[in-house]
């Protein structure tokens, strides 16, 4: 029958006491010590119960479990530091009912829960007891903490309740499992739960045993290898052989272990190291393997820099380093925006195409700074050997990796900004085609597993931001060009060049020469003079060279004359640079017969092109001079055929070709010229020469001619318009389909030009030829 007790209570931290358990523990908390002392004054009985959270130092009644154990204090010993060590014996389970007092110590009312003494050991109970004892035997066999004496103590117990409590004392269960068994008042249910816990422990112990056996085997193997290696070292020492190879192998093993290598790469490195350890130190092959392993360890397989995806910061840096180039800057900012939205996006392959000196190469460095990435550059100009890209196989003497892998080693990062300079200047010979080798490098679908011939291991290039530069797309193979996103970087206007010189070039050159801003002052008029009279280019490279020349001569003047400062303006510019190299020939702007100003695109930007035509008595022979290419010759022949077919409409004698020879010349004769865009220019010159009608001198034109007189669109309109503007032209005739390209032309230039868009040669002739009633005195030349 259950009994009620009023007892002192001691909360226990991380400890559960069961009936029949004898143990000692230390009590240090004030309330708990007073509870033990009170129990010794009464009947030596104390209620021990476990705290729910062991970290709580001053628990309340809500912080402890409801079920604990009534125990008898057998012994109490006071230790230094107000700590009491007690020896207790568990008597029975009890359930907490009421808290009577908690001032100086916990005093509670509990109900004792005694196992049913009349419980009959039926067959099910008997089977449970046997299963628990059998499981306990297995438990003892798997753990070294218990002895056979513990098993004998358990086997002799006939009471099922006591059996479960005693076994619980021996096995390693957590607090929640112990509490669950303590709160289980039904003996049969307690045995079932204990058996469940025992079987779980056996599974864990069995896994631990397997792990320990495996670890011991590995340790034994390592110890055996160590013993054999020491023996080998001793034998080598006796024979007088060096153990440098062993030391080197150990160093390589440590480096490979520390380096975060992909599985395939690590496996290959260890395989090569194993071969290396077996070789003689003086063999040539050992040197080859050593170099190969060094390359593997030096490459950034998993090292990368963290992108800074701040668009405002990136835009500020790009604007600091370069003036203009809006399309390129916009594309980079788009890429950064997408990366901040989706980090796993593949990097684009950008191809910057434009004339020399416009900032294509230096732009790559600015992009790297804006993105907080490493920058590496590889020049492809004149590269003929495929091995320079993909490396040599290790079978060749002196083999090394190609330029791609070597550049990544220099960068020390797997995600740098990689500038491939002058990609249009690669060529091929008997050693292979480097342009074909670049296909894998610049293909986002393939470059994640790029294999260099030397390494023969996959290297991930997908995170590299490749930027290529070119002056023209004509020499880039179509499959390679297809893999790149082309961005055209056009030339600068005179106003843009002035901004670039003032904001970038002059401060940079003065800093390089160690000169302060107040020592050498270069006025705007001097910069404009250099632009118009000493340079004729789309970019600013020659402008930079001339400014540097002015600074050098100014420094020399300061030293020789003892001046404190020098001011350079338009009036004294010749003193530093000599006589002007270029000038705009205003005579060319006069109306002339058979002379037309055309517009051409070259690799260094746009340029004006004078086309001259002259007639003479003959039999209709067409002569073309001036180093014209096949396409340009064909345009002239098509134009001549159009004139013959439409002579009546043009107001020309229909049999003129029987009486006249026509000579078309395009100066300068030493410079090769080609392309279809001079078609309308040559037709206008021939019609003017045949009809003896002058062409307006302030007009320049560009457009391709067809046999039926249609005017087809051309490329490079911006560069051509800038060239016309520099030459003083005020009116431009262009194909009507090129009207959409006007957006690319700076507003400052468009304001000073008048554009005429045409669709046929008839419109060109009406706009460009002087009306026949015009005063002949205004016409010069023949």
C-alpha cells in the first residue's frame, strides 16, 4: 500500500538515484546541505530528485521532475569549503505531491510507490527477465567497465522490479532514459523499456567496437610502416646513402594534405609522389616529377577572391579610370547586378573591339579593381604555337603548362579578371592553330573542365571573367567569335580627348615625372593644338606621347633656365613639339570636278578618302589605281556599269564610253585600300568627270552601290563621322539604313554636321553635284 511522507528534498544535477542503489556524492548548495542535516536529525530519510536542467543553480519546484527516490543517508562527512559528502541507499520510488516549505531547505510531501509484492512471475515476466539478463551479458562482453562479478550479482536476483533497477545502475543511459525508467511504476512495462534501451546500447557498442577495430588496424599499419621506414633509414645510413628523398617526400605529403585539392587532383599528386619516392635522386625522371608536383601545389584549385558587388562603388571606379566607354561600363555593371542576384551565374566572355589607344587593355585592370578581383594579362599577338595556350605534354623535354594555367598561377586565384590581349593577331603554322585551342577556354559550356596538356587534369575556368581585345573582327575565326560577346569601343571626339587629357593623361604624366601641378601648366589651348595638329588617331596614345614630350622638354627648360614654373599654351607649343604634322587642307573643301571626299574605316579609326576621276579621249577603258582591293575594284566596275545603263537618265551621251577613257585614282597610292563603302563616292566622281559638273566640296559620303543604283548600309559610321568632323566637313551623305546609328555619335559632333540619308544613287547625285547654272568662277580644277 502506498504511504505518504514529509521529507527534506535534495535536487540532483545530472544524477538519477534508483531503489537498491548505494552511492556517495557531494552536496555543495546551501539548501541541499541543510536538507541533509535535517534528514540526519529526523529519520535519515531524504527525497532525491533530478533537476530538468543541470545548469540551474537555484532551482524552483518547477525545475525538477515529479518522480524521485526515497533514500536513507548512511553516512555524512563534511569536507573543506562547506561541501558535504554523503553515502545514501535507495529505498523506493516516490511521487512529489506538495511543496511544504522552501525557505531554508526544500520540504515536500511525497507518496511512496512500492512494487507489487504479490506480482506473480508468469511466463511473460520470466521471458522478459531472461531477455534482459541475456542482453546485459552481451553488454558486459562489449564494455570493459564492468566485470563478471556484476553479472553474478544480477543473475541471483529473482525480484523483477529489483532486477530492472540494479541493471539500470550498471548500464550507461542518459538522463531522460533514466528518468523514464524511474517513472515507470509498472514492473512489466519497466522491464520492456529497459530491454529496449539495452538493445539500443548494444547496437551502439557494436558500432563502436567495429570503429575501434578499424582504427586499431590503421594504427597497426602506420606503426608497421613507421618501423619498416626507420629500419630502411638505418640501413641507408649504414650504406652511406642520403635520406633527403624521404624528407622531401614527407614535406610533399604535408603540403598535399594541407592544400585543398579536388579528389582527382589529390589522387594524381599522391600517385606521382609514390613514383618519386622510389626513384634515385639523380635520375632525370625524378626532376620531372618534382616539377609536376610543384605545379599542382602552386595552382589555385579552390582559392578565390570575394567579389564586391557594390554597383555604385564599381561605377565610381570605372569612371575614375576611364572617360566615356559607356557601353562597356554598362555591361560590367549589368554583370555585377546579376551576380549579386544569382552568384552561380557563369561569367561572360567579353570582346572589346576598337582602334588602338582607346583604353581597351587598361579597362581590364579597372574592371578587376571594381570587382575586387585579381588581374592577369596574356598577350596573344604573334602567337603561332598551340602549345603556348595548352602547354606541352610531359613526354617532351622541358615541358611546361600553357599560358592560361601559367597566368592563373601568377594570379593566385581561380576567379581573376583574365585579359586576352590582341586576340585578332593570332596566326597558325605547322605547330598548330592557337585559335582552335582557345575554343575550349572561351566556351562557358566546356571551360569548367579545361585540361592543359602538361597537367592532364581538369581545371575549372568557369569563374574566370575573360575579356578579349581586338582591333578588327575580320581575322578572328567564326567559331571563336561566336563564343564571345562583342562590344565595340569607338574612337573619341576632340572634346572627349580634351577631357581625357585634362582628367587622366596630364595628371598621370606629371606624377610619373615627379612634377607638381603648379610647376608645369599645360593650357587647354595647347592640348587642343596637340590633338588637331600633332595627332590623327581614334584613341589617345599619340596624344599621351606628345604630352609626355612637352613635359620632358619643360623639365629640361626649368633646369637650364632656372625657371620655377613653365606655362605651355597654343602660342608656344611649337617650341616643344616642332612644326605641326597635320593640317586640314581647306582647299579640299572647294567645289571641284571629278573630286569627291569619301569616308573610310581603318583599324586605327575613321579617315577621309579623296576619290579622283578624270576623262580622256579613248574607247571606254576604266583604269583604277591607288592600291585598291578586289572589293573596291568591283564597286568601281559596278558603278561604271550603272552609269552606262542609265546614261540617258543622268544626262550623259549614251555612247560616251566609245569616246572616253575614265581613270579613277584614290590617293594615297602607297596605302592599300579595300571595302565596298566607297561605291557611291566613285560613282559620283565618275559622273562629275563625264558631265564636267563640279562636286560640292563641303560634302563627304559613304555607301555601297549596287548594279541597279541602290545604296546599301555600311559599318563604322561613328568613326567615319568623327573623321569627317576633324577634316572640317559640314555635310555627310550616308545610306538611309544607317540612320539608326546616329545615336552612337556624340551630340557635340551632331550639332555641327548636316546628315543626308539616301536610298539610291540618284539622290546622292542630286545632293552632291553643283547645279549646272552655278557660276563657273566658283569651280576650281578640272
